[in-house]
C-alpha cells in the first residue's frame, strides 16, 4: 500500500468508508490465517500486512481477538449462505444424508473450523463486553438460521432439538478440528501402523458425531428440558 493509499485509509470518516476499511483488515487477517496458526498472528503483523500502524488498526477493531471474532462472524454467515444448496432438497430427507452434507460443507471451510476451534480459548479472551455480546447475539441468530435449515429437512426433529443440534455442532467442530489437523510431529508419529486408528478424517468423524446427536435427539424423553446454548 502506497503512502497516499495509507493516508486515505487512515482518514476514512463516512460509514461506507469505515466498512470498506474493516473488510480490508478482515481480508488481511484471513490471508494470514492461510499462512500461519492464529496463535502466531500478532496485531503488529496484521497491521504490517494492511499497511497501517497498530494505532490505526484499533480504530476499527479494539484488539487482535476482535478482528478474528468478526472474521468468524463473517465466515459463519458466508457458510450459511451456501449451506441450503449443499443440503439434500425437500422435506423428510434421511438424517444421515443431512449430517453428511453438513460435515462435507464444513470440511470445505477450514477458516471457519479453525476460528471455531479457537473461539473459547482465544477469541473471547481479550475483547470488551460489548464485542462479546454483539458476537453472541449474531451467533444466536446464525444458530436459529442453521436450525431452520435442518428442521426443514428433518421435520420430526422439531425446532428445539434442531436448535440444540446447531449449538452442539459448534462444539463438535471445535473439538474435532485440532485433532484432525495435528502438528507435523504428531502427523509423523501416526504413520506408525499401530497408531492408524488415531488418525481422524474430519468430515467422516463430524458426520458420525452429528448423526449420533440427531439419533439421540429424536429419541430423547419428551419431558426433558432442552439445555440452553452455551456458545
């Protein structure tokens, strides 16, 4: 970015300009995540990639974690925008087919899975109350949207159980993704034939997890209350 471009960036005042600047910062964060783990990306590195000082970046996002929290929100919305076409069409689809389609679509979005896996341990640890509340409310809306897509295909699940499945899907992704994408040392260790069973195929394992969850929710006691979402 040239000095003239950088100055224009810093002096953005109108709402549409500010939004463009935010998206530029998010694009840079997404590009960095394709090159290194989130733990290695500092606000200084992100600022350097955008071509601004840290002070100017925090005019748009209060912390490094706030950047990635917003990137997670953006990635989640983009996933939901495409999920409807990825799911089996029509009502009363076999639930194993629905679960398989969800898992396959998430496997094609490593950025979203990576951010979900860092949500509780990293992204929510250095942000303001206002930022966390805004993200939680947006996430709640996304879960309702996701649940609606599922209940349209598996109507016997019902709205409450579909909402619970949506919340538990996040937990399943956050747990499985790091194990399915281990460090080079762990990957080399599992080349030992005796450890073949420890290798995890993300899409296959997530599909099975979701299928088991749906089966359990379909057979849950009707008098049992549905626990609230914790995401």
